[in-house]
């Protein structure tokens, strides 16, 4: 365990022209976080980026709850180096993964319920495990409570090649579902290799019209994209009466916010959707992380890494994420020599 009170961390005080253009490493370091009774202090080996890491601070740069200077990043994998008085169940030196605040730093303080152990035999998969947290748990919460394991429920996943979609596709298959997904033609083989039973190329035609042609066959629709905007309004044509649509992703901006509000509040008789609608708000739980880890250990779920960047190239990693062409997770090495 390091005894220094300082650490290296990427920070920002502005998001003008983009978060990646405002990231800097303070020359004298920043204070290493202290832990509360229920937290763990983790030395971060690798962190993974999520769209929310830049979308939230760029959209709401003046909201007081956003710490300034702030450190971006939520996903991580690393070793426990300190435990709070009530953070039982973990030992110093254990390799863990999960979700914390400010993971683009040498250390992160995280609630014990927001982490899980990396399974034995996967210690060499730090990059892969670093990207499980936000996307994996979000996908879990959008699918597992809404299907019955082994029943063969039919699921449509809108956006199957993105971070959350890749996990959602595999989780649905692990639950025994028949999975249809949408992606670009360039990513169709990736989705098929992860278990998709059918792929709709959104660049080749209207996804909503293609779904309508299938009739009311789907038990669950998971929208990781937020477009096409009429997906929910037209879902009664392809979702069973007792089925539902779960929205995970959304475009940023006023128009998207208005559409989300319509989906949540406007009754079907007044032009809204005619099936149950749910918007997933992430709450990280140990039990769900642990089940994801078990599926990964069993080979039922495979984290997909798009690219790996060294710590000093974190701004370039955000540039890659912003291209919207990443196939899987964008990972940043925080500790240069992993597992040493």
C-alpha cells in the first residue's frame, strides 16, 4: 500500500469545445481519496470510458453538483489497498472491478456494494473486466427483471454493437432468449458472433418498418440508442400486449428530453405508446456485478474491448469514444505495469 497522500489524476474545470480538450494532469498531483466506513480504496489498474463520462459534464457544465475540478471515469479494475471499518468481505490485495466516481486516477474510493471480485483465472483480463461496470449492470437491469429465464422470450435490442448493447445481447442469450438486434452492416458479424439470432441493418432500411413486418412477436424491446424517435410510439405493432419497452440510451439535447417525457407521460389514447415503458436509471449492486462475473467465468458473456490507451493518452481515448465507431469498450491503462 502506498503511503503517499498525493496521486495522479486527470481533471477538468471546463468542457468548452469538448471534455477531451480540457483534460489536464496537475503537476503536483491531487489528494488521494480517503474512505468512509463502507468504502474500499482501490488502486486503479485500468479504467473504461462511457458516453456519460463526457455527455453529462458537456451538457450540464454549470450545475453545482458537478465537482470542479472534476475527474472523469466510472468503470475500473484494480486492487484493494484499504478497507473501511464496515467494508467487510474484502481483503487488501484482492483484484476487484466495479463502478466508482473519478476512475481516471491512480486511486478511487468506492462503496463496497459497487464492486465484485475478479474470478480466479481471469486475473490477466484486467482490461476486459474494467469495462464491465456501467454497461454490464445497465444491460443486466434492462433485461434480467423483464424476461423469464429459459422460457425463450423474444427480445429486440436496439443498438447491439455499442457498449451496453454488447452486454445486453449476451445477457439475453444467457437467459435463454431469442435475440434480434440492430446495428450497422459493418458490425453485423460482431453481433452474430456474440449470439444474435437476427440482425437488422439500420443503414439499409427503416428499423421500425422491419419490426412491424414481424408482427406482435416481442416480449421485450431494449432501446440503447434513443432513435428512431417513433420506436415507442409504434411498438404496439411488434410488442406483445403484455410486453414492454425499456429505454437505456438517449440522444442529448432538448428534443430528446421532450421525447423521453412524452414516452413516460403521454397516454396511448393521446398519441403516446401503447405498451409499458420503463427508463433505466443505473444503481450499481454487488449481486448483479457478481452474476456478471460468473457468466464471464463460464464463457456465457464476453467483454469486448475496442481499444486500449495508456494513461497519458486519455484525451485521445475520449476522441475515439466520440467517433461512435467503437466496437466494445474503450479502455485506459492507469497502472503501467499491470498486476505487479
